[in-house]
C-alpha cells in the first residue's frame, strides 16, 4: 500500500514524502479514502499509530476544494482533550497543509482569550480547540459555526476520562446537523460506542487491532524496589546509563514536583508538566526537553498524553498507572516508527494489582530485574504456586514473587534480563 493509491492530491503526496513517510500506517490506509468519500468515521487505533495524519490529510484536501472562510466562520473543527494536544494537532495541520491554502489555528484555555478572538475575526478553515475555551469563545460570539462542514473528535476516550462529555454534547448542539463527523479513539469502550451513536451518522467503523506492535518494539523492564527508594533508584539509573532524554511518569502532580526537586538536587536537569502549571511554563518546558536542555521530563498521564517528541529513547514509570491502558500509552511514547525503545518501570510491592492488570492487558508476564544494591527489603508477596515452590518461607531468604531468586521458575522470554540494568 502506497500513499499514492489513497486518493490524495499531489500537494499532499509531496508533503508526506517531505515528512519522510514511505507508506501509510494501517489506520491511515483505511481512514484516508473513507474520509475523502465524506462519510462519517469511527476510528480506533493505538496511540502512536499516526491518527493525526489519518484525519488531517483528507480533511485539508476536502476543505481545499471549497471557498475561503468568511469572517468568524470555521469550516472544520477539531476538538482535543488537552492544550498540549491542541497545540500539537495544530502544528500537524499547519505542517501537513503547507503546500495548500489552508488557514488553521489552535485555541485553548490558560492563555488570554482576546488575541484568539481577534485572530478568529478573519475566519479559519481549521480550528483546533479544547472544549472549555471553545464554549467561551462561542459565548462571546467570536465564532460562527453555520458553515461548519467537518467535526473531528480526537482522543475521544480521553475526553470522556476527563469528564468533557457535557461540554461535547453542548458543542454538538451548536453545530449544523449536516456535517461530516470523525471520531478517533485509542480504545473502544461502551461509553465511546454510545457517544459515537449519538454523534455520528451511519459511520464506517475502522478498528485497527492492538497488535502490540508498538509494545513489541519496546524493551520493557520491571525493577522491583522499595517504594521509599524510588527517587534514589531513578537517580542511580539516570547517572549510570547517562540517559539524556527521559520521560518519567508520575501518578500525581505533587509527586512529579517533588521528584523534580530531588533530581535537581542530584545535579540532573529536570522539570515537570502537569495541569497545575501555566500554559507558558508547559510550553517552555516541552521546548527545553525537545532541544536537550532538560534531560528529564516528569509528567502526569494527562499532561503527557499526546506529547510528541519523536523517538524518545526511554520512558520510566516512576509509579505504575492505575489503568493498564495508560501503561500502553506511556510506553508508546518510546520506540515509535520502527525505532526500538526502552520502558523501565519501578515497581513497589503496593503496586501488585496494577502490575497484574498490565500483564493481563498486554498478555505477558514480567520477571523482575533487581538492581544490585537496590533489592527491595520488603518482601514482595509470593503467589500460591511460589508458596509451594519455595516450601518453607522462613528457611528461604526473601522469596520474591517477581525477583531475583535463581529458583524462580522461568516464564520464558526475558529471563536474560534479570540482574541487568538497561543501557
Ligand atoms: P496517534 O495520534 O495515533 O497517537 P500521531 O498522529 O501522533 O499518532 O503520530 C505518531 C508519530 O508517527 C508522529 O511522530 C508522526 O510524525 C509519525 N507518523 C505518522 N504517520 C507516519 C507514517 N505514515 N510513516 C512514518 N511515521 C509516521
Ligand atoms: Mg493522536
């Protein structure tokens, strides 16, 4: 399958070639012709599979055939759950439409509304927006949707997770019924299905199975450690392996900030992004991380979702996520587009449940890789099979459910990882 066979115009074929894309990803190959046929689409594919180009390329092609937008009018609206994602999708739209006459802009909260109002006056082909700011702008009569032709909901699953359902339904009421609607999601839950039922008209369902292709190109390592020593372990790993661009996931904003302080104390350049930081600070931090001034970026799941720094060599789960799907999203930040990546998880005993649900989701079981000098002192609970295997607990020093014991039965696969730290 080549880009040339999808019905894209020459300008866009030129753009994808300039991007260095040699062939469409599976979601692009399926979605592009259907979007071009002006049908509604419900598309489900894992994070990192190229969904943005999957809707942007055909969307700008459809728009380029029409007239220029009139004052205040918007021809296509892309709604995203976070500011970072809005900014990123806007960059992609700008980039993919660079050989075409398409006006696009992003609007989101956390920055002054007046410049956005001023910029909207001329009208735009593609508006990328977060829900709250979009509603504000509409209420201030800065936007007119009468000529809206295309609505895209990007990361619809995340939108629901973040509680934007009412905003979305409110926005839907403001839009013309006769329009093309495209919904993109990494998961296809019951909630997504019912949202799709209410918003899409006879949609084509495109579901790219989670082949774990992202996951397969990522080397995953689990280090069992004491909860209280996680920062120390992370500092050790960063220094030992000379990691220079590592994305660290923290479950909480407070945890992220305190980790940043500890990293800085250890002489490592670090910063955080999460919802409590201003838009300006987040943009500056991301820029610093991209250009190498910040070696370690500590992020919460919500803030990190959609951060598109190409080919991150390494991500670290400082805490395991509550939702197993988030683990897949997190490690999807590394090893993209055919490069191999490394995902390191610091696992403490209290996270056994999370680890189990991750193992269930991705269909493999991990063996812990103990870092010399950082073996967990708490005993990580043995499962029942291990109980039998180890016989008398007291006689056998520290039986580990996931860990260092040489007696640990092999679950196949990555046992050679044991007692090795990642490069
Ligand atoms: P998603 O929205 O599915 O999470 P993105 O649209 O953010 O994924 O794309 C992920 C990465 O893949 C981006 O860095 C993008 O430049 C790259 N990419 C997209 N399409 C292709 C392609 N056809 N070939 C190679 N890389 C691609
Ligand atoms: Mg996306």
